């Protein structure tokens, strides 16, 4: 009897009539006379004992990093633009591995132009279009009805919490920063802020497991309503913290943005509302701690690409005229590029039949 890929028995009317083995695989003639060929590496992959190689055995995501360990993996997160753009090189593998395992990567020596930046990001995956457009190239503009388009300070947050599937990757490239007339570059401000949401959530789970449980279980509304022609909300309410498998499982995704968050539903009960806000305050204090905050100054020529499901970003207030460009990229497109850059395509195809990372 032939079995399907999930070990359920195939219906009797689809039995194979005979098979012919060869050195590199097996030919099967089916009852409708269709002949299929299955390489031995594919046949072997059907057995659970053979699913521990290649992409199946890829290192898991780093559990979290803090400001104290920021310098320890500097080499791993920096890749040269030419290496990334070389289709036959290892630059893309290194960049995507850094993003997958640590949540971010820097591409150094990138030409200081929106065209070069967009070409770089398109090598990772298609740019995601939103109500703000696709690839963005902007200076402060209050008409956008979003604080990102101002020069005020922004606390650590994730973007697009109001989408059913928040954007997977986000990228920034500062093209220029011109000081106000009569001032120098010494006090322009605008330093970038990054915080590992996985680290913050793990600290919360360690210190206050009951708060961690609350932020995993209580689902709240998210929305984008700043523009007159936009009123976006996800298909359902979602919690701040999502895990892979129950409360003890690895963290999968963080949604954290006060500007996009609705209120905790009162029907949940006042005790739940009180508990949620207490948990949110504790997580907020962890995120804003010196241990969690990593500050640095973006420079023209360096592109920052980070996992928006994991990394919270923000900035300090700045003076002058700053021009930024960048884009969003879907999670699935990024994961595909990471796999195909770091592992053999045939192994990736087999892996995808069994599980999704």
C-alpha cells in the first residue's frame, strides 16, 4: 500500500500497479497509467529519522540580546553591499541569517541613493505596498498623519500592528541630514533606537510569568485611522505576545505600538483590564530600561534591515531636514530568501513539505 506525505493511507483506487527501482530513484506506474519518478533523497525524507539535516537542523533564533551583548555579535550582523548584490556570493546568506537569528542586519557601503537601496531590498523580496505606498523616500511631512513623518522622538514600537499579518521586514537608509541654518552637525539628534522584543518578553516571562500569560492570552484591537481615507483593522483581535506553542513555547511575534492600539474590551471583565494594564506597564518598563535600549546613529551608506515581528524601533528627536528611504517586505518572501540563500534548494523543498519555520 502507498502512503501519502502525512502517513494517511491513500484511497484504494489510487494504488500503484508496479514500481521499478533504479540507482537514483524509483519509477511508479499508477492505476491510471501515469508514471512518476521519485529520487531516493525524497523517498528517504519521508522517514522522520531523515528529517534532521540541512534546513531542518538550522540553528534556532537567538533567544534575545540586550544592550550589554550588542557588541558581541557586531561582525555577524554586518555585510558589505557588493557581497549582498553578488548573486554567486555569500553576502545574501550572511545578511538573511543575521536577520533570521538575531532580528537585524546592516548592509555597509551601500550607494547613497534611493535607487540603489530599492534594488538592494528587492534582492531580499518584493516590496510590500501599503496605504503609504511601496518603497518610501521621504522628509518630515505632517500631511502624512503619522508621527514617523515628523521630527519628534519616537518610543520603541513595531510597525503595522493593524494588519492581520504585520509586515515581516522593515528597512531604513538615511540618505542625508542637513542641519538648520547657522548650526552644525554636532547636535542634530535623531539617533536610532532598537530593542529586541524577544529579550523583553523573555525577561517578563522570567520575572512575572502571570503578566506574560496575560499579554499572551488577552486579545486587543489594533487599528490605523489617521488618514481620512483609511480605517484599517486586522481580521481579529490579537495579543501583544504570540508564541509558537503555548505559554512555554518560543516567542513568535510581538505587537507593540500605543499609537495603533485600541482599548482592552470591557466585556473581558474589570479584573482582566486591570491585569492587562499592569502587565503592559511592566513590559514597557523592561523595554525602556538601559539594559534593553540600543542607541546608535544611522549614517548614509548603511542600510538597516530588521525583523518587524521581533525588533522594536524608535528614534530621538532631531533638528534640520532628514531624508530617509526604505520599505516593507513580507515575512514569507524573506523566509524564502533566507532558506534558498543558506541551504540547497532541493532540501528546502523537502523541508517545506513538512514544516514551516
